[in-house]
């Protein structure tokens, strides 16, 4: 007999600004809405992956108030009430607390559903393997009083991700390249920011470790009350506020072609190269140039005798940055603002 799946509600976290992909990504249309990695936006790809375990009425999105209309248009199959706009950005801890109460608002009395949280702007190459891994995580969460996270098997020692010790559930922050190499040798996994647990487990975790957020996880607030509540909150991630303080985290390893596509370096991983190692998208002319990423959404890009640059043109902006510094894009965007 096929095992009946536990009640499962999925929450997509979609309030990010995608600054590392400026100028392709803008405040009005950040990375999760870009149709770059495949024919559909990253947020739509995320929603489709969750269809196997959650009916549309059980999928929620927490985004910013500025992106509310854009998100509702992009995911028109979801009820508008299931797409919630935060009055201001307060990082993932507040977004997850809000997601818990929102998901519970449509649950039956006494029900304690498993709730999963997923980033809207990540890439998954093997959806079937993702579904299989998520089913394991949901089943494990339904039987335990722990938060379950999906840890990604590293394919290189990246200093750009946090790591998880799969044996202890210990979370460690983004390491130096040398430390990252040691973590990979020890079997640590990448922290992909996927969290699955029963609603009661999330609420208890907020009560114990982030009490200022506990009321937000307990009940849905009116728009005015929500705004007043958010104004008093500090910006803090769920990792810092809760996960690093838990002693009973369970880890399900995943190997489904995950990538957070966190910078323009992702174009080197997923786009074809010419003989000189250049990536081109749009009208680009490159002569005696090697290892460049050229993305034109407006004027033609013409390069002569340069190496390892990222050059992007849009109708509103031009970006030129050395590949080795794409992780510093937030610094540039801050200066542009």
C-alpha cells in the first residue's frame, strides 16, 4: 500500500533584490523574475517543482510589497491571498515567521501540517531527483520534532555558501577557500536555505530562540498591525536567528543539480563558450578577447584584446566588471543608488 503523504504546505521566499545580477536584475524586476536560465523565470520554475507535493491552494509566496503585483502576475495560478507582501524587508527570519502563520490560516482546526520554505531564485537541474529528496524530507519532518534541512553535496569547495555538518546538523558560516576545502573533505554539505518542519516545530523554535518574531508566526496580522510590527524588527536571517541555535537539526542530503546562481559567474557554468572561452548572449563582437561574459539587451558589445570581463548592456545601464570581483556587485549597486 502506498504511504499517504503528510499534509504539506510550501512557502516560496521571493523578497530578494538580486543585486548581484544588476543591471539585468533591478528593484522592479529582480533576479527571480528573469528568464535567463531556461525559458521560464526562476520563481516559476520553483513553483512548478513544488506542484508534485502541494496543490496550488497549499503554495504560498512571501515577497515585498513592491513586488506583490509582479509576483501575482507571474504566478497567476495561485490565489492572490496566498501571495503575501511584507511591508518592509527584514530578512528571512521574519519572512519565515510570516509564512508559518499565513500557511496555517487555511489549515483545518487542530491540523499541524508540515511546512517547507524555498528560495525563489535558485536553479535545480534535476526536478525528479529534487522531488524524491523533498518527499524524504517531508516524511522525516512529519515524524519528528526537528527542523529538517536539505543539504547539497558540494561539487567544489565554494567559499560563497554556508555549510552543514550532516552528522550533527551544525551550521557554519561562509568559510575561507582553504576552510571550504577542508569542509568538503569532511563530507559537509552546502546550506541551500531549504527548511522543512511541522508548523508547531517552527512556532516553538521562534518562541525559544527568536521571541520577538513569535507573535508573527502565531497569527495573521492586519495590514496596519503588520506594518507596525515590522517597524520594530531588526534585520536577521533565519540561519542566525534560529538554525544556528538548534541542537536537533536533521539533514537530508540532496544531489539534484542545485545552484543559487548568485552572480554572473553562473553564466560560465550554464552557457556555451566559444573557442576563446567567451560567453555571448545578444549582439556581441569579440576580437582577440578571452574568457569574457558578454550579455547585450540593447546596444552591441564590441571587445578587443581584453580578458575575463563581464560586460552587460541594458536600455538603462552598462556594466563592466572583472570576473574576479563579481561577488562584490552589491558594493557597486550601493554606489549607483
